[in-house]
């Protein structure tokens, strides 16, 4: 499972073990130690499943449901008063989820920018290997 961790408009991706988050819901606060971010507090803000359907807070369960939307996550309204039935994934994390979005609430001793620098240096090494 992929985790996208963001803080103040900057983000990085990290591959994680999904078993750590199964059963958690959007809005839950987790400790970053299990993800390799010591003394960090993270909040789950959303995600998407393996087929690309977004998770939406307020949709109970782990299944995909078709609900009528007029805006918000999963649907961009074409005009005032227009509603559509769209498929949305529930707010509970399960094995069907491919990506989780996390927001940093409390920063640890190691600064967030250090994780960004580490990630960018790894990407540069990969691009050099391809050449």
C-alpha cells in the first residue's frame, strides 16, 4: 500500500504495510512510529482503492457504493443543483485500498524537509541508473 504524507503543501510517498492501518477510518489519528516517522502524529485524510475510486468520509463501511452527489470528494459539479450517482469507496481502510493520504499534525525531532530531501536524492539515483 502506498502512503502519501503531506505537510504545508509538500508531500512524499512511502510504501507501507497495509496491515498496520486496516480497520482505521478517515479522520483517525495514528502514530508515525509504525510508518518510520518517529514522534510524528498523522491524520488519515482520504485515499483510493485499487480501481481508482476515492474514499469518502461519511460513507460507512469498506465496500464501494453508488450514492447521489452534488459536490465534494468524488464529483465535481457541472452547475448549481446538478446531482449525479457516482461510485464511492467507504471510509474504512481495507485490503482493497491502494493509496492512503496522511496529514502531519505533530512534527517529530527529525524535520519533515529531511524526508523530502531523502526522497529526491533516491529519485535522482534511479534516473541516473536508467540512463
